[in-house]
C-alpha cells in the first residue's frame, strides 16, 4: 500500500544533476546584492548620511560622517538624488493632504 502512495508523489520529470553545486545561484545572488548596493549608494546617498549621523560618537564616526556628507554632496551635484527628493516631497504632500470626511474617520478610529 505504501509503495503505491509513494509512487504517486514522485516528481514527474528527472532534473539534471547540478554540476556547479549551486555556485551559479550564489554568483547571481551576490551580483544582485552588489548591484543593489551600488544603486542605493548612488540614488539614495542621503540615507547613508543619516545612518552615519546616528552612529555613536567617536573619531572614526566623524570621518564616516564627513565621507558620507561629501558623497551626498557629490551625488547631489550630479542630480542623482532628484528622484528620491521628488518622491519624498510627494509623500510629504500626501501626508499633509486633507480629504472630506477625515474628521469622522479620525473620531471613529479613536473610539
């Protein structure tokens, strides 16, 4: 009885052996992480500056803050942060926006 159940759950096709033992998947993952890190450093440098400013004070941190601030200034001169700035302005405008019926919703939420 168990043999028949086990046979019905076999995978329908045989998969080829993995000759590189997953090294290709590891290379792909590492390259995606590296590319994402570079893009974030270029397009969102102000986040890096904010992160360094929140670190506990120390001589090494001062150098990091200076380097992050210089990097942010460099990317701003090239206009790489304009997309983030536009999105941030739009988000803040939406937060300030008011709509009809807002007070009623706020009062119901406070109950």
